[in-house]
C-alpha cells in the first residue's frame, strides 16, 4: 500500500456539522457552523469547538460564557452551509434567513435551534488560546432530542436522526449503511479465556 | 417538534473512529480505539483525543510524547472494535492479533498502521488533566494517504477512503449518500449583493 505524504493537515474523516448558537443581544443570536470539534471529556461531558478569533460570534461566546450546539439533519444542509459562509456582520439574523426558530434553553442564556433534532446546552468550561483561534470546551448541561427520532424504547434511530456529516474534501454526506455493532463485533478476535475451573 | 430532555450527555453524531497507536517498547506498540476526538486547531493542526487515565496506553502516550492516529476503513470494523474493547494488558500485541503491520513513522517514534488508508503522525502538544481522563492535543506533523484512495488529481475519493464512522448509539456505519457541496450550497440563501456601480 503506497502512501502519499501531504505534510501537516486537518483532514480528519468524518467530522460533525455543528451549528453553534450564541446570544448576541436582547432577542438576538448568531449561528456559526463548526466542523472542527468533538467530544473532549466525559465527567463532566465536554464538547470542544475550535473557533477563529476574528469570527463575529467569538467575542459573544467569551462574554456570554455559554452556547448551544445544534445537530442539523441532512435536509438542513443549505442552512448549515449558509451559517458557515456568511458572517453575522453581514446577516445579524441568520436564524430568520434560514427559517429557524430560536427557542429558549433551559439552563443557559443562549437559545437553541428548535428545528434541529438534537441540541446541547453548553456552559463555557475552559478556553484555550491558540494562534488564530480559541478552542472552547463547553460543558454539556442539557441535551434535547426530538421525540420523533426515538424508537418505542427511547433509543435514537439513526435514519430518523439523519445527522449531516461534513467531510474535509468539501462534501456534506448522510450517514450510510450499518456496518456492525460497537463494543461487540470485535469479540470475534478475542482469544478464548482460560476458565478458572 | 416535541423534545425529550436527557440531561448532560456526550451523544454527538457522528464521531470518528480513531485508532491511536503508541510505542510501548523496543519493537512494541499498543493500539487503542478512540471516538472522543476531533480537530482542535489549525495553526498548528491539532487533533484532540480524550483518553481514560486508567488505560494501558495512557502512561506511554505521556512518556513517549507522540502517537499516530490511523483512520480505519469500514472493512476494518472488527479490528477497530477489538482494539477498543481489549486492554493492552491482556493483549500486548494487538497489531498481530488484528493482522496489522506496524510501519515506522517519518517524524516520530510511534509507528503507524500500514493497512489504514490515512495516518496522522502527532507530537503531544498539550495535555489537559480532567477527572478520569486526559485530553491530549496532538500536533499533526505528517499525514499519510493511501494512493489508492486518490483520484487522478490527487483528491480523496470518499467511497475509496470509506472511513469507518462511530455513532454513540453503538453503531459502526459507512459514509452515506452525497448531500451537497460545502462552502457552496449555502449561497442559495445569500441575499443579492448591492453592486458598487
């Protein structure tokens, strides 16, 4: 298997599509789309997002000290992309442009996007200052899931959630075919355990 | 859209499947599977991984100060799952069990997994100490891509790369249908610009 070396890069496959919403004023909020992020801790639950210092949302994220992370489905690709390519300076009401409803959170001041099937309310837990961006670690204080994406046992049905996937070759994708069950399929390779008897 | 509140959680959709490989001795290395991670910075390129303090790999990651992140394809699901559910204490040569070839990196001491279509060589850039885990931020110093997943222009073809996706409802998935082009499809919502003329 011949490999091509491309030097330092950020081309991780896959990435999430995170709509980060932060309060920017009385009854005003901005939405920014972030693919540079992921789970950063479990106790407390942390989501990390890397946000450019010169983005419109950045001073509000630092000042307000909280934000929501909203997971769009694959039919919200136009809106997700719009929130990533247009600055809040040019469009101070992206929610309206996108036809999104900003609904109050339960534990923080920044609102959530009602139409997104999953929403995480996050309190700013830690901020790391890197060249050109901040890595914000948000503590997840509440999680909202659209009841329509749950089965009768309250479990998330992947095809109903239908989360929008971002790939660093510039593609939005759907989640694809089921491959196997995690924490299970790998047992095939486990060596037989010696019985204590 | 009625929402169910489930409290603080880490149920982000989607997550990557990262095979983290670290040198553990002369001609020895361990592989651990991590879904809690993502891009954490761009200059330098950083990948964050959250690793439990009591994992076999953890002291080696701290001592060696480098690791590789290897992206498995969807046919490597059994191996990826195995490396996540079996400790290096029980199997000190998971690469052999998985049929993986450990190949030398170009800039760090930890080896990479030759059979994985993408590999990132990372130097430990920063370590954050959280309850129960460390968040390791790795600076990507080199990226390897299997030439077989590139098109004639050197671009990554998603279906050829075929990265394994982890979902927190316990499923491994493939990447699915193309939805739209990022940094492009959102222009549909842009308001017409006033011409300066």
